[in-house]
C-alpha cells in the first residue's frame, strides 16, 4: 500500500473551509493508500481526528506547529522559541520520510503561508519525495521578500495544480513556469451533502421553525479576520438586513464559518438585534453544512469557502470582496461581487432582487458549472494517482 503525506494548509484550525478541503482530499486519495495528514496542534485536535477517522481507516493525523515567516532570516515554527523550532523541524522531516508522495496544498497557501510552503517543499526535495502542489489558491502577495525563494522551490516541481485560471496567471507573473501549472479547482467542490443530516444538532426549535416556514432564507457570513473586520461597517450590514426582511419577508441567518475562539460569532452577534435574524452558534462539519445550505435562496459572504460550499447546492451567492479570490470564484460562475462599501447602494439591492426573482434559473446555471468543476477535479486526481502512485 503506497503512502501519501498530505500537508500544507493549516488543517484543523477550526475553519470549515480548511475542513472541507482536507475532507475532500481524503475522499479522493484514501482508497488503497495509507494517508498521513498534517494538522495544527491545539484544542481542535479531537474534532479533526474524529472527522477524518470517519472517512478512512487507512489514516493517521500528525499534529504539529506550522512554520512562521522568517525571524532574522530563519524560518521557524509559530511558537517562535528556538528549542521548539528545532523539534518541530525534526518532526516534520521524520514524518515525511518514507512516503511515496507528498501532496501539499489547499487554501491560499502560496500567499498566506509562503514560509511554511517553502520549508516543506525543501524537506521533501532533500529526501527525494515526489511532490505535487494541489488545489491551491492565491490572493495578493503579502510577503514579497519570500517570492524569489518560493518561485525557486515551485519550479523544482513537475506538477502544480491550482484553483483556477486566475491563479495560473498570477503564478506566471511571478516567474513560475507555465508548463508546470494545471487547473484542478478547489478540492471542496467535490464534497456532497450529508443525506442523513439532522438539523436539530445545529439549530434551536425556534430557528428550525423559521428555517422551514417557506419564506426566503438568506445567509450572511462575515469574516472576523482583522483585515476584513476593520473594513466591515456593521451599521451598513444592519441596514442591509432590514432591507431583506422588509422587502422579501426573509429569514436572515448569520452563519460563522471560522470557529476559532468564536470570533466570527462574536463579530456578527450584534446584528441579531435586527428583526427575523438569527445567528447559528453550533459548529458544522462540512457535509452537514452543505446539507443545511440546500434550503437557502441566497448567500451574501466575505468568506470564500462559504461561497464554494453553498454553490455545491446551487445556492446563488454574492461575494463581498476582501481580496481577489472572492472576485475570481464569482467570475467562474459569471456572478458579480461587491465591495464592502457598496452594501447599501441601489445597484447592490437591484442585484439581490435579480437573484431572488431568477432564483431557479441561476441555481441551475450554478449547479451545471459545479458539475464541470468536479469533473475537472476528478480527472486531476486520477492523473496524479496514475502518474505518481
């Protein structure tokens, strides 16, 4: 049985998008393979271990810290203590050893965690372990001082599978060889809703009654990450919610997707003062989350994987632009995305009206596109298995 080490994105960081990525990757690669999954150590260990164990018996989860950006020219682990950094480094090298393939990917790893990516690629290259970058996205480059080193490591690889054509163009621009870059789309796109979904695990009786009352259900997800939070005016969101409840008699559900320290929940909680507005406190696993989204007519979100997961059900979404990845995924579906400053403009309200009035047509278009993306992703997985395993 061939051994695969899957790492890269900070899996297990209490973010449903990361959980969806690794859940899908396990589904794709677990058959006839022994998997080792690198996940972030911390209070979420029990959850992620149980979630992945339910998917495969040929799997073990390896918990460790992720590499931080350089300090005095050295890339060490996020604890930033020399002794911990040394042992962290040794653990990563030892766990990589003996694997037949290293699949490194998920998320916007290239721009969010370039130091971690560089270090793991170096470890694999020095141990002569075949390596594939898989399903990665790319936003704006934050750490320009690492770009040359990152491009050098990427160009050592034979295959770099990215999330979309937009990522391919961005990698070309920084010097990654065009022939190495292939498109597989985000791994999360291949997840399916849980057919035995029990909504009572997640919503109160009052929330369930509104969820099922036949009115328009609209989900809103706001990122609590500092770069977005500082640009999100809750008073504008409140005005938007009032418009939705008055114009469409809508049930508005505020839906956190990052559960770390309940940061999304705490950020959106004040919006519950609006009529017909509820916040979901419970933590979803990805397949249950997709099933939950089946009864929504619209999602408005500044989190990419909220948009990806709701699109699996055909649910129309409006991306709130935090960076280019929101624009890129909307463009794949020929949908508009809006800045946070445009929330209360008439053009935004008119677009919402189009989404509601033409809901059935838009759902069909999204569903067809998702099937196309899945087919491309599944062919990419098959190609990797054939070529490397």
